[in-house]
């Protein structure tokens, strides 16, 4: 029986163009996410209801906290450091300087502090994207080269032996055998397929049971799936068609934060989903692990 979760709350009604990449910073007690097309990073402290927007000069696909402070961003023009005090950007490395029509999309850190992030064509015109891993010393490896259409959700199993990855148009979640010490991945296999009519898999979060919570772009929901058998075991209805990503957070790591998008929503559709682009939160009966930060 598929479990339905209904106590969803809107906690920021900022109408992001393309809200994405939420990550809970447990050091600061805040949720961080990006508006890709809005070229901005958002930080919200739910306890104090303090919200901050940092405006940037290019699209930003993902932001992750850095152990030494600040954020590391995967952007339109490569990896950058963001100083939260000065809001200054420092370029690190652009693996696709020869592909000006590509940009970074989703990204996440593993437990070793490596930053995994993938790219896509700006107009989603074809499989020109790649998946990269930036190690703690700043070196960047190519994991999947030029065969990705819309690089999206990433996650790791609780035992740290499996990495999950989404290329959205395939409708599939792929699992790789993952070597924690080296960050090497191998033996990709499909573990979940989103059926026609339920949207496309976008960003995702892994709970402490090993279940995957997948934002379903175009599907008005976040679905909960068992990667061991591919079954859908739960659903969070979201009042926005373009549900983009999710992350566990809160004091007890039992809250799921959900980003959405307003891009491409017509005036008529906007009347049906007035909170498109908002940030939502729901308290669950399961928990997730603390987010991993970048750095050694």
C-alpha cells in the first residue's frame, strides 16, 4: 500500500524561476537552495525566519557547504567558491569551457567531501552533458562523458556502497557500485523507472532506511521508492507541477524540504498553482543523514 503524506507547508513563496538543489546546513541550521535561471542562491533559517538571497552573474546549478566555510557552486561556467561574507566568487575550474552552450545542473557531496555535479545543454537539445567529480584537492574527474541529457539527482546508500544517479529524460534511476575510498563507480544498473504520466525524475534524497525520495518534474509530487525492488511505497502530493528536488533537514533530520519551479508555467496554469517556485516542507516519520560538506 502506497503511503500518502499530506501535511505539506509552504515556507517561502518567492516564486523562483527554477528552484533546485536544496541542502541542509546543520552547522548554521539553515536550508540552502538555488534558483538556476534566477542566478541566485537562497539561505533560509526556519527558526528565525531569516531569508537571504545572494545574486550572481551566471546560472547556478548547485550549491554545497564547504567544511572551511562558504559554499562551493557548480555554475554555468564551472566550479566556483562563494564567500558568504563578501559574496565574492572565486573561479576554481571549468571542465566545459569549450562547450559554452552547456551549464551545470544538480550536484551533491559524498562522505569523503568530493563534489559530484553534472552538466546539460542549456536548451536540452541533446545528450551533450557529462558527470564530474571534484576531489577535495580540486582535481576534477569525468565520470560519464558527453552522454547525459539532463544531469540530475545524486545520492548514496546508507552503507555507502551504492551511488544513485538520474538522467531525467530516461525516467530512470541508475545505481552504481561505489568505492568509498577512491570514489570509483562501476556496474551501472537501472533500479527505478518512473512510469509515463508521473513526470520525470529530478532531484532526490536518500533516507536512513535506504529509500529514495524523488522529486517528479511534471508529476505534482515527490515519490518514495524502494531501490531494492523498484516499488513506489509513498507519495507527497505537491501543489506545483514542476517539483524539482528535495532534501532532509531540521533539528531532528525528519523534515523534507522541497523545491519547485515556475519556469514554463502559463498564466492560465499559474492560477491553478499560485505557489509555483515556492519552497515547501513536510515532517516525516523517517529521517535522513546530515548533508556532506565539500573538503577534506
